């Protein structure tokens, strides 16, 4: 039986009160998508609103392209899946073996306190299934709780987009949450490497990556957790 992995994307498309567009970060979807597919897993995409989630245009710029992003853009099947993501409220953890959250700035606004997302994470966790998130997406873990009612991240090792990285992209004053600060305040043991260096942390079934270059390594840890 091939593993089924649910990848959850943001539906949020604006940077706060600015007119600047945002959304999910292409590399953080494309790299894990192919890491999983090429390992023989099935990938299903979902988002809070369903349909086509907003792509951060900066992640589609020439300087942000990777082998995986080019492959994704030329892949009709991938484009079809992206255009028709399932609505979060209509997916069930029972149908999947693991959940993965690509980042981008969008999750800081919608997925952080999306009730369907939190319920999914808590259900995957209760079912002893791996939960993974990369870059800004570890913010989605903030309000999820275990069966005892404790925050899932409390006392666990995590990483995520650093304060220095947010400063480097000039959005410290715009974002509603700084990932690093939020994870620390939530009781997690937060770790990081140098800015934009690939870096991951695994604490049992909880797997996190620091930034876009960490996307594929995060997915590979998830696959290893699934015995792939």
C-alpha cells in the first residue's frame, strides 16, 4: 500500500493591510511534492477555501526557481491538482498516513487559527501519524493540543522561519506573528541554523524545517518516518 500524504496550503493572499500579494511559497510545495511522489507516495492537496490557492509571486520569480519548481510548473497533473485543492473542512485524517504544511507568509494569517486545520493536526497526532511543516508553516502547530489538552509543541524540538530571516525579507513589521517568537512562547524548544541554510528538526512524529531550502529535507524525514 502506498502512503497517502495530505499537503495543506494557505488560502490567504494579502500581506496584512498592504496591497502586496502573498500566499504559499512554490519551492515549499514543489520540492516535498516530488520527494513524496518519487518515493511512491500519493499526495493530496487541500486548503481552507478549496480550489486554487494563492501563489506568492516572489516564489515564482527567476531567482526563486529550482529544479522542482520548474518541474511543477510544467507538470499538467500537478497544475490540475493545485487548481482543485480539496476544502479542509471536507478531508479526514482517517484517509491519510501523514500531513505536511508548506509555508509562505499566508499561513500566518489563516492557518494559524483555522479550526479545521487545528482539528486535523490534533487528529493526525492522536492517530500517531507524522505531522510536518516547513518555513512559516510551523505556526500552524501553535494552537494544536494533544489528548491530554497540552500544546503539541510544548517541550518539543522544533524549527521554523527565524526572526533574522523575516528581517532579511523586510516583513518583520508587517506579519501578525514572528514564527520563532511564537514557537518559543508556545513552549517549544526552538532551534535554528544560519539564515537560509537548510535545517530540520525531528522530535518523534513532529518534523519541522526552517526555510525554503529545508523543504525537501523535511519531506525526506517525513518519508523516513513513514518507512519510505
